[in-house]
């Protein structure tokens, strides 16, 4: 972690590419958290938080962040996402926005700004949030926050807001892998392509036919099937198909 931020002379565009590559290769929420922590450190900010809002009312959101654990535990326990003005605003708009000390309208009630005021007690004074609406129904928000006052915060972000917006999209695209249950077979999470290829194989399609259906080569289809087999710890694709069928019956 952090190899691409070791030298301050590294261009930001190159850093973006490195960030995207590292996020694509991460296999866990902890690893993804480490990648984004590097970005936060490079910008001399205090924290970042990725909040994936639940599709169903009453469900808990998914959170990856470097916020103090005492604050995130309180936030999740009390269901602050349902009243948090930052989360609510991320649902209503797609454009980035700033919040916290010096940014809140004067007519906001104490109830509506309650979570922000409480967060300030944990060193989360102000931040910028990038709402994410991916067109598939999922809504999330990636925030960068600081314990400093407004002037220093704006200076750190004003030149890189567009780049950070792209990074927010990268992070959201890859973070979805950590919580999906649709592609879990026998307790193992398969990649989208591995799962698709295995499903088509279960329907009796050859690797050549799978390649045509998915718009990939026969060799690539075979590669994904072999990966799925190896992940599931079986010696043949037929055995992997059995595990796939069993997992579907249990859902």
C-alpha cells in the first residue's frame, strides 16, 4: 500500500491509474480501505468514508471508512443514515457537495444537523461528498473529511475534485463485490464472469458457445471456468456445476 504516493513528484493522473489498478486487484474490504487510506493521506486529509445505502428501508448500510471506530459503531447502531443530512442529500442529488463547519445553511434545524454536530466531536469537522448513482438502483456516497477548518480543507480539494469523483466511481464499482450474495457458491464468492460461465456451462453450453454468448473468446471462457473450479476446490467443471446447483437450492 502507498507505493504510488511515496514520491510527491508522482503526477496525479498516474496516481489515478495506480489507484484504479490497486482497487481492481483488492479482494477484501480491508484491502480496499487501505487503498483509499493512501489517497486520503496523500491529500493531507483526516478520513474517508464509503457508505453504500440499503435498498430496503430498515436495512443496515454497508460502510468502509477510516473514521474513528467509536463514531462508526455509534452511527450504525443508531441508524443515523436514515436522518444524516449528508446521506439524505447524496440520495437527492448527483453533484458533489461540501458539508460541516461553515458549510451548513443557517436555516437547518438542530435535528437535521445532529449527526454532523456529533461527528465533529470525533474529529470529523467538515468534508466533501461524492454521491454515486450507478444506474442499477444502487446509491452510495464517498466522503473525504478533515478535522481542520474550512480554508485548509478547500485548498486541499479544489484542484482535485474531478479526479476524486472518478476515484469514487472506481471504488463503488469494486466495493460492490464485497457484499453481493448472488455469486456465492458453497461459501465462495465467484467473479461475475466466473459465475456467468459456470451458469452457462450448467445449461449444457460448450466453451465456444459460452464465448459467443458473452462476447469473449473460447479460451477466455475456459479460463473463467477453470478459475471457478479452482476456487471451489474441485477437480472438474462438472463438480463445480453440482455445487452451483446445490447453492441455488439453498437460496
